[in-house]
């Protein structure tokens, strides 16, 4: 078994233990019985909207390479997210580039570049929100300082991508000098992949579309905050909207850690930490985490299974496709 998979399972096991340690499980059952299902239904609708917005934004990022219809984008996005939660060690991140390459003329390496752009947009948006929220809160200063540091690092990464695209010829000359020290056949393959990878960044040279993407990214994460707030209401928690922001921020950090499939453990412990900042007892926070995780996974699984027959793939196929991209 892959070492990363084993490590992920061990981390999940440790976080599950920390999440349930000292919990009286009858208290969990009691909290679950108090859920207001009208709020749960609203949460599901909002979560579906967020999924659609993600697929729509990805279509905008892909536009310079090829215009893809929204149905195909939503279909591939749904299966891609299923792969992310089902395949350990974040290998599932390759699913969307692989599937969109099968449905279009876009090369997988270029599509992978668009995923990087998407991740940078998400990081920039979330960290911007985090900095603003933390500055307006009475939370520990180390959290504010950490958010500012990560915000600056993300900004630096984005600036590097901008330089790579706007000064493409200069950047490629530098890369070619480095590649010239490698064996010829290998250097040619790497050079081809780098060119296609940079193609995936083309959207950022269009300032108007780039600003629109920043706007969409902010909307996506604010919709996520709304979904969390609605689910907190389902439990009858009387918490400020700030609590929803903190759940989102800490959860994103938590699930970034490689764990077992489905973010088991990291999801639950992150919610407990976030809600603990607002005085929610551990049993109640765990009840919320269990329901939040269950509903989120159900949406991903149901959508993924619905569209899977139209987007069949396997991990070995993805690896083969990447190999073909290297040799084309």
C-alpha cells in the first residue's frame, strides 16, 4: 500500500480518536433528534448551487483553450469531486483534467494548469475573507498573523503565475536553460508538458475575465458560509455569522491535510475546533460535524454516481493518459 495512503489513514484514525474522546454517545443521539429538517433541505439546495457555481467558474477558466457546454462541465465536476473524496492521497484531483481531456481537444496537462488556477483563486478568496473576518473578531492574534502570512504567500504564487504568462518567452528561456542540462529525450518531454501546463494559465491575461473569476470565487465561498449558517440553524445554535466563517476557514485548513478517503477525522475535528471557539460543547459540535460531513458527502456521492456512467475512468487510465501527454 502507498506510504501516503497509510499515513493518511493513520492521521484520520488519530483525528477520529481526538474527536470522540470523552464523548457520551447518548448525548450525540439527543442532539441529532433536535435537527430541523426544513433547514437541512435548504442546506442541500445551497450546496447544489455551490457545485453548479464551481463548474460554471471552471468553464470560464477553460474558455481560452476551448468552450465547454455547462452540462458537460457539471457532469465532469460531479465525477471529479467524487474521485477526490473516494481516492486517497488527493490523487482524485487528476480526475477532472483527465475527464475533460476525453471530452474535448484540451490536453490533460493544460487542463491540470486550469485546476492550479482554480486552486489559487480559491486560496486567494478564502484567505482574503479570513483576514477580514479575523481582523473584525476577538480571536487569538496568532490566527490573524498566520492568515496574513498565507495570504501573502498565495499572492506571491499568483504573481509568479502572472509573470510566467505575461513574460512567457523569458520564462521559457530560463526553463530551457535548465532543461538543457537534462538528457535530450527527457528534456523534450518535460518541455512539452510545461508548454501545455502554461496554456492552462492563459485566462489570467484577460484582466476583465480575471476580475470576474475573483468575483465568482468570492461568491462561491460566501455561498458556502451561508450553507454552514443554515445548518447551524438546523441544530438551533444561536451563533453569529462569524461562527460560520470560522467553520469554513478551519475546515479548509483541516481537509488540506492528506487523510483517509472522505476527509474522515479531519472534517470532524476541524468543526469541533471551530465551534469550540464560540462556546459550543464538544458533543454538540461533533453532532454538527457528523451531519455536515454526511450531507456534504451524500451530495458528492449522489451527483458523482448519477454522472459516472457518462464519465467512466480508472486511476490506471489517468496515469496512462498523463503518460500519453508526455509522449505526444
